[in-house]
C-alpha cells in the first residue's frame, strides 16, 4: 500500500494544487483515464468544503489529504479539524449557525456523492473526513 500525504493551509487558492496532485497520483495508481475528471472535481469539492469549515470555525490547522493506493482500488481521504457537535447541538462557528453555509455544505456533499460511487463521510468533535474510493485497472 502506497500513500501520499498532502497538507495545506486552509486557503481557497491551495485547492487547485490538491486537485492536480490527486489527479496525477490517481493516474499513476491506475484509475481509468475517463474517471480522472471526476476525481479532480470530487477532490476539489471535498477540499473546498474542508477549507470553508476551517475558516468558519477559525481552525488554524492545515487541511489533510491522503492519497492511498491499495490492491485494486485507489482512495482519497480529505480531513479537517473543524469541530462538529452531536445532532441537535451547535458547536461555536459550526456551519449550522449559518443556514446558507449549511446549504453549501450539503450541496458539496451531494456533488461528491454524484461523482463517486464509494463515499464515506465522518464527523465529530475533533473534525471530520470524506473518504472516496475508485477501482483501479492495474
């Protein structure tokens, strides 16, 4: 199993770099060429979401992107450190305080789900992650 890790400051201008790196590593891992645009778009959405969550919560930590090459599959995990509370509660600075930001968050997740068949979203008081997996041809 080969893993490439990328960390970047929670700034929108770094999302493009994350997309380019993800596409290059996915190509090398054997993801079908026809799917690479979907990889780029999904990673862009996930990273944009993480940047927004960090900025809204005032989290200075970097956004984490892990590119994981396994046997017959390639996964990308985008992690953030923005706190989320239990259902029905609101963490300070969480997207739930701003209905517009919450709608954008849900829209981003819907776009990712439309682009990637295998998606796992987790969130908790220490942050969250989106793990996306594609089959490889090699």
